[in-house]
C-alpha cells in the first residue's frame, strides 16, 4: 500500500473546513496513519517548495503557508498517491473540477486548501520531511474487506 502526504493549508484552517476535508479522505476509505499540527519554518518551506524557490512569487507562497499552523496528515491506501491527487484537483481552484477539494472549496491558485504529494517518490521524501518514524502508525484497518476486494491489497 502507498502512503502520501497531505497538508491542510492555512486556507483550510482559517476557514474552519479542516474537519470536512479530513472527513473526505476518511469517507473515501483511506487510512490515516499520521497527523499533527505544526507551524512551518522558512527552512522546511524552502525545501518543500524548492521547485518554486526562484519564482518571483515564492515569498508570497511562503508567507501564506505561515499565516497559521497547518495540519499534516499521512494517508495510506492502494494507489493512495494518485487517489489523493485526484481528490485534491488541479492547482488552480478556479479550474479544478467540482467534486474535487480545490474545485469545491477554492477560487485561487495560491489559497487552494490542500497540498498533496505528486508522485510515489515525492511522497516518500515529503513524509520523511515532516514526520519521524514513530509518528507514523501501523494498525489494522478493520474494514479492509469492505473497502477493497481481497486481491486489490
Ligand atoms: N502556487 C502559486 N502560484 C503558482 C504556482 C503555485 O501560488 O503559480 C502555490 C499553490 O498554493 C500551489 C503551491 O504553490 O499549491 C505548489 O505549487 P505546485 O506547482 O507544486 O502545485 P500543486 O502540486 O500544489 O498542485
Ligand atoms: Mg506540487
């Protein structure tokens, strides 16, 4: 099974919709195996958004991510990386399809509610960036036979 990183950004925390967003992942059938609230430092954001570091708007993204604590979450499931990316929708909330998190809750490129890892490799790096090993839990997902066929997992 794959694990992927979700960040509930300040746009979710400030608007009081973090619970609703977490609930979507739970209802989908993903298992939450890690969760915590943190304030993101300059250093961790410079690593996390290294691909945007040279963009003129990098400081505005960094400031936005520091306007409140964020909730970090690790979600586990079959194909979880792609499943969660699809649930998030495309970056621009104005273009994200209705039914996706960004499509339902955002009209902005920047203030787009969630971060979701974009590949299996990235997910692995990002989970390690934000979580120590003892903050990720292994526990039985009791309803597994009701969530997947037995040859799917
Ligand atoms: N972002 C932005 N303007 C841009 C591109 C990105 O404000 O032109 C912000 C936005 O919040 C986005 C984050 O930077 O979610 C990371 O950008 P990326 O291209 O990795 O998009 P994502 O993977 O989040 O869809
Ligand atoms: Mg990205």
